[in-house]
């Protein structure tokens, strides 16, 4: 699903309120009830909202992410824009770490024409994509392969990452909360991602608009640990001030 600006605004309204009726959303957005119902139906089918009689709320789970196939199709257009913006900033002849996530997989596709890259990853999907670039050396972390998305997690992956110091870590995230914390669902994945951050000279976060104000159980990092943020729409409040305070350079992919 590719969300349009009205649907993004609807999501932001529900997340701010925690729940809302169809009538409230129609009044706030200045559209008909039928339009809101269509938007709610699409967003609920994508797992971004949960419906109840007469309204919607944010999904209650902070412990489980959406399925990989569902995430891969969600905001695909925005992720592709983010990936192109990241790739434009990645120089040839540099070292990278890419972690688990559908956004980092989109970035891998955008890097297929780069030259002289040395890429470390704990994402078998990223490895498979970049193995198609003969100008790119791919190094895969050892560890436990998570069946649902081919991510590699566990202590073996942490120990492997610790051997390296790369130019840029390109990371995805499941949620960015209003306190500036970056959060995910699997503590084993978080441990690997934290090690990636520690072993990179710069950390670039790629996160589409839906990740703002999205709760998840495990804290991975804070915005203060990030150098650059790439997203597909202007961050909502209170994130502009948080990004400025953390001195994070934000790029909104056109």
C-alpha cells in the first residue's frame, strides 16, 4: 500500500488521539464519511489501524511487528524514494553495514550500480540483492537466521560485527517515539543493531513517515546517536525540534 497525504494525516490524527470516530476524522480532515471509511479500510488491511464499531485506534501490540511480506508492500513508493535519496549520498569506494528491514532492502536495490563498496549485513535479503553487483563485496554475519524475514540475530552476529569499523551504518527501525527513542520488537535484533551503531563512523537512519509515533517494546537507540535521517514526508510534531536538538540532518525524499 502507498499512502497518500490525506491518509498520512489521518494516521497522525489517530496516533495523536489514540482512537477516533469516523465522524471526528471526517470533521478534522474536511472530507466525507465515505472517504474516511475507505481510507480506514485500507489502513486497517495494512495493519496500521485497528477498527472498532464506529471508529479506529492504533494497534495495541508493542511486542510483535507486521509480517515481512506485509511490511515489504507497505509504503513501497515512499521506501523507494528514501532508498534513492540515501544512494545519492553514499559515495563509491566506502564501507557500509546494512541491518534488517524492508527499507534497508530497498536501499540495497538502489546501490546496485555503485562501485567499490564493501558491505557487511545481517540481512540475507540484502546479501542476495547486492550479490548482483559485481563491484560490491558482500560480507554476511553469522548467527541464527530468523525464518520470517531472513534476518540474522543472536550473540554470534554481535561478535561478528564487533570485528569491523565501517564508514556508514544504514539502519532501519520499527518505531520512533515522541521521547526521541528508536524502538524495535525483537531484543536479539536490537542487540545486533546497537553493535552496528557502535562500530560505524556515521549512522544514517532510514524511516518512512509511518514509523513516527509508532510504539515498540525494545529501545534500540536515541536520536542523539544518529547523524542523518532519511524519510519520505516532513516529520510531525514534536520531531522537528527533537531532530534539531539532537543535531540530526533530516532529508525528506522527494
